[in-house]
C-alpha cells in the first residue's frame, strides 16, 4: 500500500485498489500480466523480460489506444499503476483518461 498524489494505492494478488475501492482486476501468467476493468475489458497487457542478472524490462500494450510502451524506469504492474495515478491518467473508478494516456506515452515511451 502506498500513497501517490493523495490517492491510496494497494495491490492484492488479483486486484488493484485505489482509495479502498477495488477498481481493476489483475491476472498474471508466468512473465505476462493483464490489467482488466471491473466490467471485464482488457486495458493493459504487460510482458516482463530479463535483460541482465537482476535487471528487467517491461513492455506494456495499452489496448484501449492500441499503443506499445516501455520505459527503463517503469517496470512491472506496481510501477506502472503508480505512474498512471500520479499523472492523473487512472482514477479510482478504474477509468483511463485516453487523452492524458496518449500524452504520457508520447512523452515517456522508449519503445523502438
């Protein structure tokens, strides 16, 4: 559990909770994960790969805007969710602001 810009964010094995309200579902299979809305819409897929001993890289696919994203400083589900909350892209209802998401991807994407 952590606080990001006044929003309390908590992770369980199968959900993401903001301000004590479950807002997204989480499924993990091996090195891949999917973040799903409460009404069963797949929003984000992630694939974690090892780049060196103890170092990892995550490639995200934002399905609602059909964009791939990676940034060496944003690795894994928790780091991504904190960034999305801090940048006011993800709210406590689990909604992604598409306009802010596209700006975020354009600004921070290191995907080649």
